[in-house]
C-alpha cells in the first residue's frame, strides 16, 4: 500500500485531508499518522476511497495518480491486437491489485483474531 496516495488523490480532486477525515469520522491527526506510518484498517481505507470517489486500488503503488478523475480514451495503438493486449494487461493488473488488497484484509483480520485470542 502507498497511503501517501491519499494526499495525492485528495489534491487532484481538490479535497482537503481535513474534509476527508471529517467524512470518515476520524481525527485529522490520526489520518495523518496512518498516512505517515503507511498503516490503516481495510474498512477505513474503503471509506476513504468512497469519500474520494475512487477504487481502493488507487492506494496501491501500481496505479498512476495522474490519471485519477480523468477518463482516457483513444490512447491505444490503432492495431486491434495492441488494444486487446493492453486490455488484458490492465485486467491482470486490476486482478493483482485486488489480490493484494484482499491479502491485506486477511492479515488485518488475522491480527484481530490474534488480539482477541490473547485477551481470553
């Protein structure tokens, strides 16, 4: 994860970190700490993505921030085969990001289970 992307996406959408923190009901200081330490709960990250109107995958380094909020069309080579290859690569990248995201959720849940088990 690259939580510094939260700031980049917010800037590109002309949204302040303060307003993001308010929307997700988190203190600004805590949100800044999460970004600085590059640690955040999956549910909170989902809320941030919702507030910024972006997929969660943008908080992984595979996504170029410069393309957030802009639709691209006509950027492919006119050769149909290149378009199909680009589409396949794009789908593969999306799948890999989803896998990374799900792996992070599992790790977070494992930590919660461990913490709860230790309290007994």
